[in-house]
C-alpha cells in the first residue's frame, strides 16, 4: 500500500515537472521593419524555449526583408498581426489569452488607420491552446 502511494506521488510529481517545462517553452516575439516609403514587414515566433530564442527567430525572419527591431515579446499568450490590404502602411498587433481575441484586436487596431486590413499571422505560444 505504501509503495502504491509512493508510485502515485512520483507520477504526480513527474506530471507537474512536465507541465512546468512545457509552460517554460512558451516564449514568442514580434519583429517589425519599415522603410521611408512606409512599407511594413515583420517576423514572428512562438513556442520557443527562451525569449532570446524567440527574438533571434523573429529577427531572422524579419531581416529577410530589411532592417528590423523587436516590437514585443510575449509568454503564454496568443498573438496576431494585421496590415492594410492594398499596400497601405497601417498595421496592428495584439496579444491576448485567446487566438480569436488577439485576431479581433489586431484587425481593429489596424483598421483604426482608416483602411481595411487583413490578418497576416496569428498563433498561440503554448502547445494545446
């Protein structure tokens, strides 16, 4: 009986450790770039083990199009990025607890610049969200 309880406790502890490790693998980043003509480009990352890894990945993707800077980093959140359709220079991004909420907020922020926007990227930075 004692051995059975110890086995259950060991399994419970292993589950908690696994949950903690997977929560730690939930860093994301958004990198943005703009040129003087107001063209916008971006790179994003989610689900990285560290913020540094997320930043490196987002910057690498963004720099394929030109110079960039890190706009934001996030943990255990959902992220969305929208920009103006038809070549406008407006954009919007948001992080929220749900993907749908992040997408709505990013599009709403982008459209506050006066032109219709389209969602370009959205994802959650935790597995199973």
